[in-house]
């Protein structure tokens, strides 16, 4: 085996990725909490947003909310 | 409209002065941007592009280590994947934008016109003395701003990470390919808005514009000689611009001309489609 | 009194279906005009053509004053049946936006917005998102946005149909004030609303004008004397009632111009006769009743109402 991945070396590099994912997740969760009506049950969306990386929040942004004028 | 022609004898009166229609257009663009802010689109779409942009160089850099740790390989296998050139990584980033990025943009654009028509909000706006062209044009402008902003943020983030992990790429090459790729994204966004005006269903509009963009780039990839002038070739030109430099500048300028004409035609066609069937709701 | 809008031969077909065919009417400045008719008569189509949302198949519309200010759309304020807005905007933002699209400066638009919100009674909700408004509040906001550029003609499509009785009353009250200031055209299928507000009425049916004119004149012109007769429930009287109305009906069918009766309707045991000559008809009826020893419970002399006329025009 060659040298293993040094976590302290990686962390500063992948930190922004994690931070951005967290931001997306938080925005989606806030919008989900504030939305009066969602397409499908809210708790399912919460699970999707938290557990599906990147695509969970995106899916909610695009398809999750029902808006009427 | 016969009534208008009858009611207003001179042409100058029939068309409101240019300055006032410019003001209205500006007011409508501001409204579209405010909508992008309120719906958080102006935040999350660029973030997604930045994420895509960062992930490409990072995953390229760590690919050997990740493979090694996956543990599915027999002991003693020597993994020797050469690190690609820095410029290649950026070209790969553009490919990411070409799939996931376009998907996100098209899904964001799919309901811009049809959503307002279906809800009836458009009819309240369109009875006001505003032209259909500035109605469609304002949406188009706002969406282009979103697309360009997201692309620039994502691509520059990718460039920064590539420089950090793999190697430097001259900024002027990056900007050049960014501009070319931005035109391709603009074209896709424009078709999405056109389909959103033609079709009542947002899903159908998204599907149609995705299919047309895929077909365009596939055809341009299959027949690079015959279709070098088509908008679909632009993403290829963008990759060339950053990696090797554009080989056929004649075809390239033709493609740029075609893309501009295509976008103008699409915006006019969208306004025309609304004029023919503006019986909204 | 000058003519604000003149409509000549306006028609609209959707494929083979003629929604509106060959409508002529004029709207005088300062008048309140109701477009009255049952659902599906072509009211909304007519209104949409006037607002320019729908292009007519044929016919013309002439707006007085359009030559001065250019676009005739800037002369019109439009309120659709159930207006929808941008739910993410606040009431104030929407009105300012609407005003600016009509060519007002930012400052004027803000001033008008404030005044109008006050006027339609939703200034308390001015800073709330429209998405949280109730139906009545949206209707008021719709009215405000139609008035923001002080239009010469306010066009409304069923302005109170979707509202509950209370909201309906309030909006009607508001319209009564507004019609003092501007020319109003609105569609409705409720005669009562038209009667309560309007000077002129245009009754349309199957896409054509069935009757139009000043509402008072129509009421006068079509006012006919009527006699309502109700008898006791006993067998003899009931039998007489049936046979008598049948006799009158057969007389009516002969289309005798000289006949006393013009029409008869039997409903819930009450006979309603429309008569040509009240005195002769009443005498004849009283004699008949006395002779046959019918037990009369009610005999009432009156006039046909606008409602009767409306029903006749619309169904006949």
C-alpha cells in the first residue's frame, strides 16, 4: 500500500464543497418549512433534502413547491 | 389591429416613444430579477454550478487515491493514472456544465412564460400598454443573467481549484472559452424560453429544449465538418479554446453569427406565438 | 354626451364555433354599462376582445381619445373574473409595478398605489405577500391595479361572481362610487347587479345582442300589466284553474292579436297572466270566477319586472 490519504491535507480542499452542500441543504429546508403546500408530503422532502447529496435540494427547488397566484 | 390603425392616424402616435418602452422593459427586467432573488434561484443555481466546477478538479486529483482505497482491486495492483493536463480538466468541467448545468438551467426556465400564462398573471400584465417583445425579452434577459452569472462563478471556481491542485491555465484562455460556452448556454436558455411560450406544459417545454440541445450537440459531434457552423458546435469550440486553441476560425465565426441570429429569431418567435394565442388562462 | 367606445360588427369564431357574432354597441362617456347574459353567451369573449387580449375575427372598435394618447390599451383598466398576481410580490409592489408598466413615473406610481390601497380598503395588507390574500382582497387589489393609471374605461369580467355575499356587497358599494368618476363596462349573469349599478344594459345571448338600451327605458317599454291568481286547494277550484289556463293557452296558440291575454304562466298553483288591456281582462276574469264559484285566495294586479323580461329574452 502506498501512503494513505491524509485527512488534514484534504480537508481545506473539500471544505468548500461541504459548505456549499450545507448551504443548499439549509436553503431548501427553510423553504420547505415555510412552504404552505408541497408536492407530496413534507417529511419525505425533508428526508430527500438531507440524505440525497446535491440533487435532493435541487429536486426540491425545482419540483417541490406548489405556488399559485 | 384594425382598431388601433383606425384610432391613430399617425404612426408616431401609434408607437409609444422609444424611451418609455425602454423604461418599461427595464422595469420588467427588474421584476424578473426580483423574482429570481425571492425564489432563491439567484443563489442556488450559481451554487450548483460552483459545486460542479469544484468537483471536477478535486475528483480528478483524488481519483487514484480513491480507487486505491475502494479496496476492490487485488493486492499489488499498481494504479498509475497520469494526472491530466490542467486545460483538459477545465474542458471536462465544461462537459459537466453541458449535462447537469444545462439540465438545471432548462428546468429553471421551463415555466417562465407558460407558468404566468397558465395562472392568468400574464393576462393582467399584457392588457397594459406593454409590448409582447419586451415581455418575453425581459424574461430572456433575466434568465441570461442567471445563466452567465452561474457559468462564470462555476467556471472560475473550477479554474482556481485546477490551478491549486493540477496546474495553471492562462486566464485569457479561460475567459475566451467562458465567453464561447456562455453563448451556447444562452442559446439553450433561449430555446427553453421559446418552448415555454409555445407549449402550455412546463415539462413538455423542458423536454423539448433538452432534446433539441442534445440533438444539436450530438449532430455537431458526429459531423464536425458539415455542421461546424451550428450552435451545437460551440461547446466543442469552447473546449478547444481552453485546451488547444480553435483550429477553424472561419467555421467558428460563422457559428457565432448563427447563434446570435438564432437567439434573436427565437425571442421574436416567442413573442409572435404569444400574439397569436394571447387568449390566456 | 360623447361616445367613448364604438363597437361595430364585432365577431369571433373559434374554429367552426361562433362565440360572438356581429355585435354592435356604443358606450357613452360617464355611463355604466352592463353586459348581461347567461353563462356561455359570449360575455367574456367580448370583454377580451375589447381589452385586446383576444383578436377579433372581424369587426372594428373605435376608441374616442385613442388618437391623442396613442395606444388604446392605455385607456382601459381591466379586471378579469378571478385575477391572479405574482404571489411572491406584496400588494404595494404589484401596484407600483402595474403603474410603471402603464407609463407612470416611479414617484407617481407610489403615490397612486398608496391612495388606491386606501381606497379599496386593503392598506392594512399592503406589505403582505399577495399569496396570503383572500379572494375578496385579491378582487380589491385587482380593482386597484385596473385603476392605477386612471383609465377612461374600466372593464370588468364578472367582478362579483366569485365573492361571498359580504364581499359582493362591499365590492358593489365600491363600484357605485367608482362609476361616478369613470366609464364602466362590466359583464354579469345576475340581473340584480346590473340593475343596482347600471345606466345601460346590453343583453347578449348565443353570441348575439338580444336587447340593449338604457335600463330605465327598457323597463318602461317592456312593462306590461299582469294579473296573478291563486285559488284554494279544493278540487273544484283546482279543476277550474287547470281547464281555464288550458283554454287561455289554446287561445294564445291561435295568435289572435285582439285577445285580452298575451301570456300565461302556471307555476306552483299560481297563474300569472300578462294582459293587453287591464280593465277588460280583470272584468272578464272576475265574472268567470263568480260564475264558476271558484274560491279565490289571491288576486293581484301588477307589472312585469325586468327579471321577467330578462328570463324571456334569455330563454325565449
